């Protein structure tokens, strides 16, 4: 039991980092990065089978798969981190309504376009102050949009006030609630998320044409040419058109498209997302949360003790190193640490010619980040607990011929544990909840799973309460366990 | 106890201080003490507080480092300077020969009485568990506490705690015991039970160095009385001499204060 967390940790860190997507193996599955969170009609979870994705991009990928004769596997990845992930080599390509822009073209490779999009302004039904973007700009209204998109740049170029979102569901919700005056997003999004909503309406014509294309890592021309060729054939033989028509996205004329509409896929999906369908996904997220919490806390507890000992008993340089460690890791946000470990280390690894040697996978980066951060707190708790044992105990142990290490292990530490345990349990519960922050580096744990499911089903409250219950079911027993351990280990002392 | 015989090579001399000097903030606590103590003798060290009595005991077993001079216990010599390197090894050896008992007991609170006794023999001497337990039970019986062997220290009275501490020191088979005001924290009616145990040990021939304020005990049980003041030895002789016919006015004054 005592060695188990360490083993799990080592196993996790030893997970193969090797399968570098950049290699030109044509038999292994290609990794396709996409964000299924609120991703209709591009890629989103099938309410009838939560384990698979549907959407027009899913169907295009299926055809490409047939053309190139190589399996393609989707990988959930945060939309705002897709370019970073591509540069790290986390996957082979990204396809997620990504617009072709000159500055992106400097960092990545683009395929030929597979869709021509325009931007659609959406307002509350009966909006009388303005009917188009110009009118909106005149009255200095606030427009919601997705960050780092064509719509974002359009608003910026016109000097308009924009509120940035990192998902497509929230801007329309906030529009209904009156938090923004209008929403400017790509037409496919507007068709699926805004058109069916009786509280919202389209304002003016769609504008500002642009194209979606598939993104590859710079230098991966081989894959780009294979997929370009496949897309070319889909366009030539009408399969692409069939897919776009199927999703009501074929728009040789914008007015016609607007009349057809997308149907109320959101309302349908709300009914389709039943408890039996979403609960297993929440449980899977909960399992990962527990794993992350236990392994990273194990790391923190193991690492904290030597740091505390260095600070208490080490020679000056060791003591300074321990103080520097504690102050550094306590003083920086975990989020920053996770980004540096996940993206920064990968850059460094590539730049220094070490290839993928330091390219941590998301789980490894999460465990390391949380572990390093919490080790600083644990070290301080150990230090306080150990210092609280009277000095006379050291002298009594020494006078019996015990060496320093023996006295520490058998006499000092067992007494310190009694003081250490309650704050340490508190830290574990805090870490347990802090695991939700690792969703920022593409780990789908319980909180991320909640975000994805609630946006797909619009059941924010219902699934939210259930998720809270799952967290409580896991954290409350910890308190009881801690009090029991305090009783057992505290015998004789209190 | 059979352990009170003198170590080979040093017949008759178990313990010596050679010009020991120890200061604190430039103010001397022990001022060049030289002293020899014969194996098997009982020495009472008395004197006003701040006179250096406790420091003397702590220098002897390497709990406190000193600036000059040396300590010799049997064949082992502890020199001036920090307790590190050869000094650490010597201190380790000396602590095997000299047990220590503290004013505030310093029992290990997370261990029961008997566990307090077996911990060091088990882990320092590598004694087998059954042997260590049997020995511990014998020692607890000797100090009259076999019925309390499974009690935790906080469940014991002060006198009982100190008797467990004595038994714990004896569990390492020392040749001598350093006793640092071992009855000072006890109520008068509990002092007797502890001192009775010490008189019993003395009859077994173990060397006893006792810093104490119990003049009655010193008169009755000590072979030799040392009066320490300002880091120097003021008087040194049998109790009949030092306690009845002190040579210095300072000692007379101290004794009259102590005896009321």
C-alpha cells in the first residue's frame, strides 16, 4: 500500500511519449484534433451515442479516410490551443472550422479550402436600435464573438467593442440575457445555435467571406499533399457538396441558405441527452480526476519531505535551494506552470535538438505541474509539524545512542504526523478540486466533461448538480478518513 | 547490573574532564574544568543555578559542544569543536556507556512505557524482539511499574514517568547515568520513589553523576560531592566534609539557603 502511489506515478511518467505524430508512417492512425465542446455543426458529440462525434467535418473526414486508405482518429483538444498543439506535435492535423489567415499561414501549413464561410450578425428579436454592423458601431454597442477568429479581427479592424468567448454557446446565451448587444460569428454557427432560438434573429446579410481549411505542422508537406488530393476528389465528384447539403450548409446563395435553416438541433439534442447517456461520461471524468489527484498528491507528499528536511537541517546552499523552491512554486499560478510544462518544455525540447525527449503528454504534464506546486505547500506543512516536536525529544533519542536519521524516523516524524495530518488532508481536498485546471491542457477530467456535456445538452443545472454530487461523494469521505487516522496515529500524544 | 566494571586499559578511571572550557556569548559557563571520576562512584553535583551543572553533564555525552579541552569516557575521547566527524563517532560511543535522565522526563509520547524501553535496544543494538521485551519487562518490574507497561506517558504520574525514563536509560546497559535534576519537576511525595530507585542502582555499582538539589540524598548516598559555581569547582570531597564543613563562604551561604 505504501509503495503503490509511487508505482502509479512512475507508470504514468513512463507512458510512451514516443509516438511522434510528425513521422511519416502511413499505417498507423492519423490523429485529428478537434474540439467537440459546443461544436455543432462542425464536430460535436452524438446524443444517441456519446462515445462518437457527428458533424459535417466528421463526414468529410470519413471520406478522406477512404481516399487515403489510412485510419483517422479524433482527439479532443481545446479550440483556442489548436495551433499550439500542432506546433508541439500533439496530433497530425487540426480541422475545426479553422480560418485561413496570412499570419497563421506563417506558422502552419493549410490544405485547400473545404468550406467558404461568411460572418453573420445576430441580435435579440425585435432589436430596433440597429440592423447591421455599421448601425451597431454607431451606437457603440458591445458585440460578442469567439476569440482569435475572423469575426474577432473584423470587429477589431472596425474599432468596435468586442467581448471574447472561448466557446460558441455562451455568446448567444449572453445575448438573450442582455449582456451583449449582438453576436458576430461564422454563419454555420449562427444557423445551428442562433436561428432556432425564438428570442434571436439574423440582422443583415452575411459578410466578410473567408475559407476553412485543414491545418498541418510546418514541413509536413507529404501529409498536406495526400489530403489535398483527397479533398480535390471530394470536390470534383460532388461528395463534399452532398455532405454540406446534408448539413444545410451548401450556400451558393446566402438568402436561400438562411431560409432553409438548420432545424433545431440544439432542442433535439437537449431531449436526446438522457441521464443514461451522459452519466457514464461523467463517471469516466471522475475516474480521471481521482487518478490525477491521487498520483499528483503522492508526488507532492514524497517531494515535500526532502524539501522540508533540506530547509530544516541542510547546509546553507541546500537550505537556500529549499526556500527558493517553496517561494517559487507557491508564488506562481498553477495554470502558468501547466502551460510552461506542456507547451514550453516541448518547444525547448525541439529547439535544443532533443526531439520529443521532454515532450510530456497532457496527463504527465498535469501530474508534474500539480505535484511540483503542491510539494511546496506540503514541505511547509512538514516543516511546521517537525518543528513543533520539542527539541528535548532529539536529545533523549541521541542520549539512547540513536543516530539523527533513526531519531527522525522513529521518534520525531511519528509525533509530527499528528500535527501534519489535518492540514495535509485539507490540501488534498484542495488539490482534488484544483485538478479541474488541467482541462486547459487537453485533459478531459470531471469539470471539463461537465462543460462539454452541458454545452451539448443545455442542461447546465441538472448536470452541474450531478457533477457537484460526484465531487462531494469523493471529497467528504476524505474528511472522515483523516479524522480516523488522526485518532489512530495521535494515540498517546493528545 | 554487571555493567559497572571499569573499561579495560583504564583501571579505576571511568570518566575524566581535561581542562574543559565552554562559553556562551563570551561569558564562560565552564572555565577549564579538570576532573576524574572513578568507576562505580556516586557523585552529587550541587551549586547555585547558572553555575554550569547541566552544561557539564551535556558536554560529557556530546549533547553540547565545547571550545577547549576534552572529555574521556573509558577509551573514548571527545575533543573541542562541533559534534561532527571523529567527535560524532566518539559521542556515539560515549552515549552507549553513559545513559541520561532529564528533569522533564522526555519520554516518547507516541510510544507506551514498554515501547519506550525496547525502541533503542531493538534499533541501536539490534537486539531480537523477544529478548528486548523480556529485558524491558524485567527493568519495569525493577522500577515497580510492570503493571503500567502498556500505558502511554500522558497516563502516568510524574514519578512514574521518571521511573520509566530511568528504566529506558538502563535498557542500553550503560556503565553510568547522567541525571540532570531528575526530581526537580516532581511533587515532594513523588521524589522519594525516584530517589529510592537511584539508591538501589547505586548498590549495584553503576557510576552515577547527579546534578541535584536533594542535600539529604547527597548526604545519604553520595561518595563524593562537587560544588560548582561560575563554571569552576568550589569544593570537592566526601559529603561529610563538603556538606558539614564547607571550606568557602560561598558554599556555606548556598547550603544555608538550600536547607532553609
